[in-house]
């Protein structure tokens, strides 16, 4: 049955309309969870506010478990769901560069758009920076192409890598997330906190 | 500082479940996850195509992109990001958080905050292209489909930010 677009249950134009509606949900939840505040986002790295950790991992395990059950019920064919390809070098270098950007700028691209929607001008500056950074990449692409394409592994998933069933990995991740939530709650009690 | 003011934000676990459901819906309907940086890339490519068409034809990145994408702005992520602006605005309006301001630690000036926001954005923008997606597209959406690359990128983003937090503490606390 699903994904609906792949099985031509909806048209490409309907898919774009749905993208817009999904975006509304995405923006609404991000803003409502406090992701429009850079100090709240950065709080994660100092322990005074671990909202990011809680929202991020709860969302990841919810979607993961949802897809697992949908696939079990035969509602979705996971073979047609996009799996992000793995290029070891660029995943690591790109991630590290993004981490630098995160602690300096206090936003990531999605949260910056969410923040500009309620008038945060620091988010506008961040988006200006994002655009410059992207232009730097697209203009300098021949310089980075080799690194960009190095160590390609295809589209492996974590359970394939560890050679365990998908459900077992999911359970492990859920337990790990719960352990992190516990640490997060502990850190918030330990470090002073204020709302922004 | 230790006094906890009443917050109008969602409980983070409920917010997380809702975000997870949005991500699940994206996968169910469109067979893909959420994203953000890809929409800016579309805008960049589209701008270059319009402003400097000869450059776009002769430069490797734009050439590849235009060969595989009919119209860079008619993309799933561009429409999704327009929705994000609407959704964020609605949430802010309901919670009475709509206000133009530069948010920063009382220890730093607005100017310093803006400079760091631009610099941080540049790093993040560049990294998101190299890493094939940002926190939304690569880390969150990648993790939900158990992509090895998604987990790796997520660990590198948060790990690096944690490792450098000490050096930038004045900006935040």
C-alpha cells in the first residue's frame, strides 16, 4: 500500500501539497517544543536544557517503531522507502563541520526556519550564513568531489551492519534512548535552568 | 536563575512523539523523510540558473543537479519548508511568541550573536552539503530508517558540538 507516491495512489502534484501540509506539522511541532530558541537548543550542550535530546530521540524511535509495525502489518513496503546512502568520509567530515556550526550558531537549518517564522533575527543571520556555506560548496564542488564520494557503502542499515534482526536493534535503541532521557533529567536538575 | 518559570512549550516527550508521527507520515505518504538544507540548495541552484545561466551550464555541480532535477524549486523539500514557516508561525501566534528580536545570552551583545550566527550558518550550510543532509534530513530521518550514514552523521554533529561547547560557553550561558 504505502508509500503512497511510489504506488501511484497519489499524483506527484498531490505529493507536493502533502509536503506542504507535512511541513506545517513539522514547523508547528518544532516551534511548540521550543526549537525556535537558540539558547534552548544550545542548552543541550551545557546540560541546562536537554529538550533537544528528548524531542529528537523520542521522534526517531516513534517513527522507527511506527515503520516497523506498519511493515509488519503489511501497510508499508520498506523496500520503497528512501534510505539515506552511507558515504563514510563525508558523513563524518560533514557531521563534524555541522557540529561546529551548531555550537557557534545555535541553530540547525530546520530550527532556523522555525525561528525566523516567529521573528528571531539571529535565525535570519544564520540562514544567510547557511546560504553562503551552501554556495561555497556548490561553487567549490570540484575541490570536494573526491571527499564527497569517498568510501561509499551503498545503503546499509544498522541492523544489517550488526547482523541482528531489525526489531532487536530497535529495542536496543529504545533502551538506549531511555537511558539518555534519564541522564538528561538528571542534568537538568544538576545545572540551573531558565526558560527562554 | 534557579527559579523555574512556567513554560508554554509542549512536554518534550509529547513533542517528540508528535514529531515522530510527522516523520512517519512523510515516509508513509511520500516514501521519504523530512529535511531542511535541501530546500536552500534548491533556492541556490535556482538563483544561479536565473542570474548566471552560462555559469550553471559550465559548472559541474549545477550541471549535474539540473540534469537530474527538472525544476529545482518544484521539489518536495521546498514545499515542506514553506509549510514549516506557516506551521512555526501558527504555533508562535497561538503561544504569543511572535516578536522581532535577537536572542542572546546577557553576557554578549546582539552584534556578537549575529556574527556567530552567520559564521555558524556558514559551517552548517557547508557541512550539510558534504554530509548529504542536516540534522533533519540526514540525522533524524536517517535514524528512523536505521541508515548507518544517518547514525554516523548524528553522532558527529552532536559529538562535535559537545566537544567544543566549553570554548563557546560565553555565548550561551
